[in-house]
C-alpha cells in the first residue's frame, strides 16, 4: 500500500466516524448534543432543590452561630455575678 492510498483510507475512516457521530448525537466531550427534555427538566428540578438546600443550610448556620454567641454571653453573665 503506497502512502497516498493510506492517506485516502484514513480520510474515509474519519469521514465515516464523523457521519456516525452526527447520526447518533455524540459530541467530542462525550455527552449528547441534544439532551432529552425529561433529563433537562430533572436537571432544573435538582438545581432548584440544591439552591433551596443551600439556603436552608445558611439559615441553620446562622442560628447555630447566634446560639453560640448567646450561650457565651449567658455564661459570662453568670461568671460576673
């Protein structure tokens, strides 16, 4: 096989791979080009849930810090008596 035939075979193989990739919807990054609408809806729901949980965590952290501070103040008040 001469070098020109080898180049032609490689070009044809790359073209076939490109056509198959386009047909089955795979991108070079490994994911699909167009996500399923059901998957997109679930992703949005999960993002909203994560956002809500982060907000709840912030509230719990704030409550915990406030209780620590108030407990420290109460202990100091008792020591002063």
